[in-house]
C-alpha cells in the first residue's frame, strides 16, 4: 500500500499542478493548502518527511538543476548581493529568530532557540522565482533570488549542525563552530569543482548522448554523498558542480543538451509538485506530536512576524550601505527603493526548513515545540508572501526592460554568426573544386540569411501593425508542411509499409525541425 500511496501522491500533485498552470494560478499555494486539507481525511497515510531522503533525493537534484540553468557570469557579477543574502541574512535571521524564540517560549534555552532560527532562516525561492518570471521582474532581481536560493540552504544547514550540537549539550565552542562552518564551505566548493571537472572531462570524450545524460542524472546524488562523507557541505558542492557543468554545457553535443533539458524539466516538475504537497500533509503528524497547540499559536504568529521583518530589516541596509563606498557606487549605482522592497518580500520558506526540523535530534530540549513552530512559520510565510507578492510587484511597478536590449544583442550576435557561417561555407565550397553543388550552397546561404533576418525582425513594430513578416510566413507554412509529412509517415506505419523504427527516426528529425520553427518570432 505504501507504493500505491506514493504513486497517488505523485499523480495527484501533478494533476493539481497541471490545472494551476492552465488557469495561471500559483501551484505552490494550492498544493500546500490541498495537502493540509487532505491530511484531515481519515485513513490518509502518514507521509512523514525523512530528512535524509529529502536532502538527497529531493533537494540535491532540484539545486543541481537550478544551478545548471543559472548564469555563471550573472552569479559572479552579483556575488556581493547574493553573499549578503545567502550568508549574511541567514546568519542574521538565525540569531534574530533564535533570540525571539528564547524570549517568547518559557523555559527554552538559547541554543534551542538558535536551532529553530537556523531551521527557518533559508527562504525557498521556487515560488518567488515562478511569480517573478510570470510578472517580468528585472533579470538582476531574478539572478539575485536564484543565487540566494542556491547557497542559503548550505549556510543554514551548517549553522543548524552547530546549533543542534550546542543544544544537545555537546559542549561546542565558538571557534569549533566557526571551524565547522569554514570546513563545510571550503570543502563543499573544493569537492564540487573537483567532481565537476572530472565529469565534464569524461562527458566530452564519451560521444554517447544517452550515457552522457545518464551520467548527469547520477551527478547530484554522487557529489552530495562525497561531500557529506568528508564533512563538507553536500548542497554547496551540488551547486558548484551544477554551475560549472552548466557553464561548460556548450562544449557537449546537441543531443546531450536536448536530452538534459527535457529530463531535468520533467524531474523538476515532479519534485516541486510533490514537495509542496508534502509540506501540507505534515500538519496532522506535527500537531499529534506537540499535543496542545493552542498556547503555541500566538507564539507562532509572533515568530512568523519576526522572520518576515528580519529579512526586511536586513535587506535595505545590505542594499544601500555598500554603495556608500565610492568604488562600489560607480560600478553599481543606488537602486530605487522598490527593488529591495520586492526582494525583501520574497521570503517564503520551504521543504528545507521542514526537513531540518524533523532532523532535530531527540536530545534537543522542546523538540516537539520547535518542529511545530517551524511548520507554522513555513506555511505562514508561504501563504503570506505567496498571496501578496504578485500584488506588491504590480503595485510597485518593478518590471524588467531587458526584452528590447536582448533582441538587439541577439540580432547583432546572429548577424556576426551568419557572416561567419557564410564565410566558412565559401571556404568549403572553394575547397570542393566543383564537387559541392551550387544549388546546395545557394540553399545554405538562404537559410543563413533567413536566420539573420529573423533576429532583426524582432526589433521592428509588431505584426498587428505591419502584417506577417516573410520569416513568420515561412515558419507558419513550413510547420503545416511538417504536420502533413508526419501524418503521411504515421499512415505508412499503420498500413505496414514502414517499420516503427523507421517512423521513430523520421519523427525525431521532424520534431527537431518543428522545435526550431516554433521559436517565437
């Protein structure tokens, strides 16, 4: 029955995600609320989060996929704001929330309060990034939020280890804690770079796309386990590996890149759907452990407010104070106040907080209270920020203006690439000594010119004003032709005139062509 329950959870989560996408509703909030509602149904299995499984099977591949899709240059350019959020804010939140919990909960020790602070310190930017992408947040804001989410989990979990050891009476000193923190960070970067270099060296020499993609699937789990085995940060190692391999992806084959993109998008959808449903499903088990929740509700509200305000209080000084240094200000001028306001409100907590909460050892005093409060803060921030962030973005008018600049940069690059392609074509045609058909050369010249024209056409007025462009007409007509070809091949297969293997080979060629034709004009 456990297997049946798991399949039902996955299918139900995917179905709900599909419905939310169809109606342009945030799946995150709906899945959490649905999980809470379902948890009250009698007979529902206990989907208790296993911290080790969550970190290895869920978080490691999600972080790896996000890192693969991130910009190394963008990460490096925004290293200061990302570091201030992913490291500085996590430390500040841990201390602030820990002190507040120590003050609000009678009899709670300060180390135990810091455990709770470390548990709920790292935001999960999945929902915020989805909202920002849909509403057109500036690219730099998206880069900062993504970079924060890639690193802050590693920071928080390292602080969590130190705080748990102190709360359990291990007698850990300040210097020992700093040593653990440094080892986790430096070790995670070192392991990530070493594994990434080795994996990339192997993949570019395999020339076997299925094996290359299969190796890529194993990477996040392997690098996480290796780093954890040497007491380094497994999550940081996963992020470093993903950034390196994503930056080097153009050196691999096209088939590998196509496969990797499809595989990771599908796995992300499954994991993200399931994980937010699991957050809601934890309610009944958390409540049953703590017993009487009434006295803790007011405390939960207070700590949720502290968690939200800690991010706001940190964001504005962290944004403006570094720019008081002239050298920093020249490179990065003062932004308007609306930008840090939006970033400060993108503080939804997620599955990492719950996984860490369930990983609190029984030796920590008031463990049940800490788990309940972590659940309360997680769900509270998800609902508060998730419901109000889209409104805030629209109200403050924080929108990106990169579309036109991107189109211009792409057109210039495409023009240069087209000239290089034609020059290489002329070189090859000259070397052929008449063996290369002039018709083939002319056709290739036309295709290169069409690709250049497409990029420049995007800079013009919309089609509603000027009518359909020649390139758009070509693509529309060619798509219809491809559909007719596909129907013919399928009919031949159904009639037994060609084998399924032939059909699959031809369908792949047509699918690749249609994918190119379906790119937006």
